[in-house]
C-alpha cells in the first residue's frame, strides 16, 4: 500500500502537508477552496483550473525514485502480489510495474472518458489538449473529457474490489508513504490476517499502527527513500537495485516542462 509520500522525492507534492502540500498551493488557481478542484459540480462549471493542475502533474514531467523501483524489484522477483496506490501520478506504471499488478484506488491519468457519451478517449488525444492549454473535448459529442481519476463522491474503480481476495492471501503487507486517513483505502491495512506482519515505512506513525498495533507490526520512521535503501541493503539487493535504476533511467529522457 502506498501514498503520496513515495512520490514527494520525485518532486510531486502531497495533498495535505501544511504549507507545502498540494492543497496549500492551489490558491494560484481560480477556485473557491482547494478541494473544489476535485469536485464534479465545480469541474462542470469551470473545468479549466483542474486541467491547469493536470498539466502540472503530467507524468512525463517526473521520474520514479528508489521507492518505486524497490516495488518494481519486488515484482521482478515474483514477490509482489499486488500494489495498491492512492497516487494518480502514474509513477508506478512508469517504473515498469504492469497494470495487472496495480490497483490505482483513486484512478489514473492513463485513460480518460467523455462525461456525456461515456466514450473512452485515447490518452494521447487527452494529453495533447491538456498540454496545449485546451479543455479536452470528445471527438464524437464534444462533451468534456475527464481523466479516469476519482473525484469526491465518485465510486472507486472496480479493480479496488480485488482487495477482497488479495489481502487474505498476503503473507506480508508493506505500507509506504501514506497518512492512512482517506477511506476506504486506509482500512485496507486491517485486511491481512492477524498473524501476518505489517511493515510501515513512513514519516509518522499512522492509522491503527498508532492506536491499535499488532504484535508483528514493524515501524520504520523517517525519510522514506533512506528507509527503503536500508531495507534493500538488508535484503542484499543493493547491486540489483542500482542496475535496475540505471537501466530504467537511461531508457527515457525527462520531458522538459
């Protein structure tokens, strides 16, 4: 389970950190209050602020970091049952983790849908409009095209229901960079069997780790990247990690903003 804290080292702000989180910086957009940018009612009245923000979050502007590649290494070694993420930045995909292993609980910018005729729209068309400062519109009915991320009040993606089968099967749960405040995602941390170890790698003690810890819980506090690097060293994977990061970062040049 991962949250915004794994992407902040890549330059993407989290949502709630006072003074530096995304919500604190949204006053630059023409919105009545920060959360409005993710509310459907406001989006339909004035979609421009959201697409201005979307351009800032364009996946090509950022690269995965060591934490994303650690998760990729788990996949490469056949150890990753599933990766549940709150993030909409697409860096898990960019690190090379296949979509079949991902549950993007709050949706994704990788696909988009017309809000009127519900036609699925090609991602390249959607991003071409966003990067050109245009509100994306459907080529069929001219309705506004919205990326498939979850706004307030919208249901979570159907894939989220995989947790019903995944969590009872897990023999280890690793939780990285999340406040465990947003439901129903936060409650997933309780979904593994009581005998299964849970490892929290985070800046702070959060969720039931704070008020109802389990006997086999492990908590590593501090900088997430440094903590992951320590874990990788303990596992004896340091050279493999370096090779993976070098191969992946040499593949695709960073897109200039």
